[in-house]
C-alpha cells in the first residue's frame, strides 16, 4: 500500500515506517511495551522471541514484548519481500537494503546501485543500505539520516553528487573501484587510462578519502552498463 510522505515522516520508528507500507501481518496479540520501538503495541513476548545469538542488547529499550512492527523487520522468511523482488522462496529481511521513496517501500540489492543513488539524489525519505546483508540493521536506523550498515551520515545531496560523479569519472576511465577507494593506483594504469583524467579527478577527491560520505558515495559506484 502507499502512504503520503507526510504520513511517513510523522512515524516514530523505522520499523513502524516500513510496517505502515506493508500488508501489516499480525504475529502476536500480546499488549506491552516494545523493546525495539519503545512504544506500546501488540506483539509477542520478547523473552520467548529473543535467541542467545542476539547480541545487540545495547539497542534495546525498556519493555516486555517485540511488536508486530518490529517482528516484520526481523523476518527471516518474508513472503512479502519474496513477492516484491519476485523470488521463488521467502526472503530474509536483512539481506536487502531498504529505501522509502515517494511514499513507497523498495527492497534493493547491490545490483540496484544506480537506482538507489538516483532515489537518494531525488530525496528518498528513508535510506538504510547494507553491504553484507548479514545483520539486522533497520531497527538501528536513525530517522533523517543515511545509513550504510553501521555508518550514519547527515544527508547532503550536493556533497554526495560531487564525490560520486568524480569517482564515476575515474571508474569510466578504466580505474578500478578498489583503487578509487584506497587511492592506490597502478602507475601503468594511470599511463594507460590517461594521466590528466586521473590527476584532475583524484585531486578533487583525495582530501575526502576516509570520510563517511566518501565511503557512502563509493559504495554506490556502478559500471557503464548499469
């Protein structure tokens, strides 16, 4: 279902945002305080749900349940995501990057980096990206920030576009993503791909290397055929 951007921005927690754009499945009907969202809601006993392998205790809030909203975002066998991404089997929620753009929820992978970048530059309302797909990160998301795994960045579209376009120039000239990220260029590649192209673009980005926005922008590099 779709909701207006105004409705989305007035939700309290990222799990509530995503849940509000879903079919809103019910996992439990126990009323209590959710240890993930911090709000009174319906769900299941947190003690019965939590496993010994859960290590993110520092992110928990006072309460006694895990709400339906939060449970949806921890789903390891989501039929809803399966339908969204057109897969044959139910999908793990944590496998995907999650974007809310124009009031619609998108589940994305590394194959969608160009689309992710375009959505962010056009004002995506929620940006929660994963590189590994191994950890649950959406419940840690900070509303109003851009997220890449455990990295949180204050949105700055102009800065992002500057770094990303400069890196793309180097990528399109034939330099590898690894060399662009770490600044360790093979001299033979510089000679082959063009010294001036390398010098002009590398001079623009070298002082930003190691900064959070640099890491964020470099993750979204995509090849010419994307």
